């Protein structure tokens, strides 16, 4: 009951999580509670249990996490000792440590801190692994769109051999789920004014009531074509009852959709990527460019990822778990451009894709092209994607799917740009076509230094270059 009171009256505490009061923008904070300064840290002044009480952001966070722990223990029927926490990518080290401290005060040991998009990717990958009989997970580049309550995060991540590398992240603090709530609030506030001649635009208590109601309306529209909105005693003792259909809500939201697409486009441009290079988009908006993953409820996917990560690290010793909280340990360099072989047909075959975490090692096998081939010439190239800039989507005022640029459906292939090495294997045994086996090994260290090894497996002839 106490927590519900705090939730109704205090809003946006997660957005100002453990920062200095001087850095807070009170205009961004939703709720009726007043944001105040308590010894230089942000806090809220509320009437709690019939008296004026000040809660710091960390105290509220501790209360909230303690309630989650209690709910989990009631459900499981046993104590919960530890947790994996997902945090926004824009959190500073001080914010990470402050959240860890608040969690430990709530009676939970923090096993690991992971980024929210990493948790989301883990959830999808763990689900994919569970349904694939051969557990052959393919390398891919994914875009994760996290539309939170007050902000939008677009994260581009490469997944190579089971390793997750964040290539870039774009954070927009001015658009979130609350932006869609605001549209519904304005719509129903105007409807209430038309019906009753009462303006609630300056009535904070009425606005909080309406915001709580439109959140339910918005969620209902996800699965129904029409959703009601009802508020008991919205203002001056007058009840409000209204409804809205999904089509009208989508038209109202069209400008927000366009802004979200702009953020996605900016994220791609900042990382020198084209939308054609994204294998999967997780996990909103329809388009035909990429594979859209809808395996999980968006509200639950990060929690699924944290649970999966908790299972992964359950066998680690205490020191390894402690080290994993250090954000610097998770920073992994990655290959900036693809490396591959140029075939006799002048086709560029990628051996190590771009964005592969380093160090990396790949082994490929080739055969002789003709009978009695005495020499084999090998070219190792660094490649690049030559892509003309294109809009992610062509949007207009309507919501017709025919406006989607279908030309973006085909994937572009990298082309060779820089010759890294030339290797020649000579005096090879005379064999029929495809009977000689050549093994090529490419190793790239964390400084992107490349070592190339070519070996003919019958004669054991060997050529190595650095």
C-alpha cells in the first residue's frame, strides 16, 4: 500500500536516478510530488502517513527494489539472495554504483550489471537457441529499439560467435511511452472540457488520474481495435467516460512514429551503417527491411535477459562475479572492416565479418580448381560496404504499408578494398580437382594486427604472413 502511494505521487525518479540535484530538470518529472534538494541530491517531498516526508531518489529506489524482492520471494516460496540488474546504456559509473548500493540496501546481492539492450538481445538469443536443434546460432547485426516511459534508446549490436558487442547507442530523452500518453491525455481532456466546460489542464490531481487511466487505454489498444477510458471523479466530482479507436490513435501518433524513425536513421548514420546491414529489428514497428522479433512481450524481454544471464554466471566464482560489475571489463574491441578471400571468380568471400569481437580466429578450407594444379595463389583482402545513403522508411501522413521502400529488402555484399596479403603455395602434389585441401587461418589480435597462415594438408606446405 505504501509503495502504491509513492508510485502514484512520485514520477520520473528512474529518469533522475542518483544524480546531483543541480543536474535535474523538474519539468521532466511526472507526478504530484515536489522535487526538492536534500543535501545536494534530488529528493521528493510528499505527505506520507499524515506527515510531510522527504524521500531521496535512492531511498525510493531501495523501497521499490525491496518490494520486487518480496514479490519474487512470495511467488517462489523461498528467499532470493542475488540479482542481475539491467541498466540504461547512458548511465555513468557513479550512477551504476549508486544503483548497486540501493539494491544491496534492499537486501539483494548484485551479481552483475548489464546494459538493457544486452539483456534484450540475450533474451532473444536464448529463446532462439532453445528452439534450434543444432544450436547453430548465426552471426548477425541487430537493432534494439527501447521505447521507455520517458526516453528512447536505439542500440546497434553485433552478435559474433555468441559474443555481444554494442556498436553504438543513440539516446533521445524527449520521446517515450509518456509521449503517447500525452496525446491521449490531451484528446480526453479536450473531450471532458467539451462535455462539462471544465478545463483540467492546470489541475495536477486530475491530470495524474487521467494519466493512470490512459496508460490502460494505450495498452488495451495494442490488442483491441477500440479502448475505453474511464475516470471516477475526474474533476469537481464529475466522472468521465470516453473511448478511442486504434486507427484514430495511430493517426494522432504519426508524428511520433516519424520522430522515432528519425532517431533510428541517426543511429545508423552515426555508426556508418545502412539499414540493409541490420539482420533483425527488436522489437517494434512493422517494416519489410528486416526480420522483426516478437517472441516476447516488450515489457518482459529485459527481465528474461537478466534471468538468462543469471543462469549463465551461476557457476562463476565470487571474484569473477565481482569483476563482471566493473564496466571496463565488458569493453571488447571489434573488427572495423570485414576480412576475406578473393576467389578465382573474383568473388569476395568474407572470413571474419566486421564488428567481430577481438581477438578473433577463423579457419576455412579450399580445394584445387583443376587437375594437377601445382601452385595455388591466395589473396586476402579487407572489404567495405559501398552503400548509397537511403531513408530507412518513406513516410507520409497516412499509415499505408505501401509507402515502405521495398528496394531496401535486398542485402548488399561487401567488396574488396585493401589488399592485405598475397600467399603462394608451390610444388604441390599432383591431384585431381578438389582433392587438394588448403587450410587458411586468419588471426586478428586486439590491436587489429593480422596473422595469415596457409597450409596444404597433404604435403604440409606452409606459408605464414603478418
